[in-house]
C-alpha cells in the first residue's frame, strides 16, 4: 500500500516553487496542481478550474478540491504559501497520508527577487533573450514584515510536524539544481521513477550577486547587520520561540516605558508621543529589537512598564477598512481588495475619491466588510486573517509569548492615561499626545447606526465581551 495519498509543497513567493513544480510534473506518476488554495485564483492565474473544480466550489468547500486531488491516478499535490486558505492547513497537517515537502530560500534572496519582479513585471523566464533588467530597492520595514511572515509560518509548520510525530522532506533553493535530489524526492514520495535531467524550460532570472541586484546595497547591509542571530540562510533553523512581534515593539531610551502596538489601533500617535518624550531628554526610542536586545533593555530599565492601547472594535475596523481595503493608495491591500469585490461582492468603488461615492455608498461598503469579517475571523474564508483586523484578544494573547503588558489603555482616554503612566515613571513634563488622523473619505460618525454596531458586535464578540466594550460613541 502506498505510503502517501497526496502531497503538499510548503513554499513562498520567489523560492523556486515554479521550478520545483515543473520538475515534479516531469516524473511519471507525479502531478502538481499549482497554488490550488490561493484565495485570489485557483491553481494558476487566468485558470478557471483544476480537476473540474472551479473557484467558487473550492471557496465554498476547500475539502472538495482536496478530495479531487487525492482521487487522481497519479500521486497529486499542490503548492501552499503562508497566506493561502487557512482552512486547508489543519486538515493536511493532521493527515499522515499527506506528504509534506518544505522548500526554503534565503529570505534576503527571495525578497530581492520579489522586488525585481515587481519592478520589471517579469515573474517567469523561459528564454534568456526576453530577460528584463531591473534592480531592487531594499526597504527595511518591508523586509522586516517579509521576514516576520516567513518565520512565523515556519515555526508554526515545524511545531505542527513535531507534535503530530511527522517529518517533512526539506529542500533548499540551491538543491533545486540537483537531479539527484529530485530523484531522492521521488523515492521519498514512494513513486520511484527517475529523471535523467532537470526540466530546463524555466531559467534563473537574476543570477548575479546581491550587490549587483540591489540599488541601495550599502543601506541593506547596514540594516541587516543586526539580524545575524536569525540565521538568514535557512528559514527552518530560526529559533522557534522568537516571536515575530518583538521587532515591532518600541522601547524608550530615556524612560522605563515599552509600547506594544496593536495594528489597526492608534500606533502612529503613540510612537510619535514616545519619540517626543525621548527627544526632550536627548534620546530616541528603540525599535526592531531582537529578544536579547529587549531583555537587555529590561535589565537596564528596572521598574519598566509595558503598555498597549485598545481601540473600540468598530472604530478600529472602520480605520482599517478605509486605509487597507477602500483606499487604492500606498499601503492598501490591492490583492485582497480585488478578491473582496470579486468573490465576496463588496461594493467597492474603482475610485474612492469619486464624487459618486457618497456617505450611503460608504456605509453599504463598510457594512459588507463587517459581514465579511465574521466568517473571516472564524476561519471560514479563503482570505487570510490579517493582523490589522484580527481580534485584539488574540493579539494581546500573543504578547504573552514574550512579555505581559502592565497596562491596557483605551483609545478614548489615551491622553490622560499616557500622562498618568509618565507620572508613574517619574516624568513630570510629558509631551501632549498628537491627534489620530481622521478616516477618509468619511469618518465613522457619518455612517454610524444601530445596524453597523450590531455587525461589529457579531464580528468581534470576544473583544466586546473580554474588554467590556460598550456601543461606540464619538469622541
């Protein structure tokens, strides 16, 4: 009896997964069906179905497609990235008859490759004559987010393999050029057929050194100099207890105050307040700190206080909707925006600044977003649960992996509470708190009614219950 019924390749963008798939498909008895559970398409861009299963059917019941994959005469599988449909992840991880293949690449290389692909518009190369030249611009915060996503998923994957007593077949990007490794993978999968040579249809797009591919290479090396402890060359080797949230914390240089931001909340004003506080004393808050750096800070700043800021779930959801979903400006989620409009029928305007997009249209679009959030937070949609709109209960629970907040402040009383916290830390002249930027193109007060409140309560029932939120009131 065959050891495996099907397989999954855990990979990420720009890790060589297309090349791995092309070689898997070159084996007799193996078939890989692309990104079968990508929330924005099924299998491959511009493809309507896989194995006679269309996207609508897959979204309604992802296990239906999984059953179709298992029924094929070949040993079939698919590629799965960290932001693919979460509903299928638990199922495959709990199934020992699913073979797990883990493809990794140096995160710096994958990030640079991704940036070049965006700059040139070229995501695959089959003929060197068609190659487009381009350089990547390294952005430290963007890379930090990229690294955090990879680390969090690899730690999650490794832990699930450990607790279930399973193992995976690990392949590094550099191993993809070895026909012996590919044949070894075939043997491990239980197929046994071999290749005489690798599929050469896909070409390496950017074979030059990193220094030739990054326009601001000096800035990149400086930014990465503090990340050596992460062992960037092999993602699975990351220390499993290094929470990805730690680099997002802000530690005051001159005061014993540590800010733990909750995305979607009033982070910018609080960070600005902390910077003003330090600037007045000739310092500046530290960020992007490693766990060891932050422990050192704690030892130096005896009596330190960690704090975070809760925002009313409805106000937070509206701010995120305006900034990430409705907007088409920098920082918005274009891919998710498109999927919400196409697959979940959110009435989003092509241009939110168009005069025809009035308050009524805004209310309808936001109400549709709140309706989407309830199944999304329950893991019932193909779209990821983004930290910007994840429940604040879950985010606060995540803090506990490294540090417990001493104080959870409220957005509507934040100025008073920050002044009080500063006084407790012996600061007699704390700066004023900058105002939170208004939502655009409309503020929540313009569209608020009982139905909007009810939809927010349905989506964020635990936040309302655990933190005692009442109905939203304008401040």
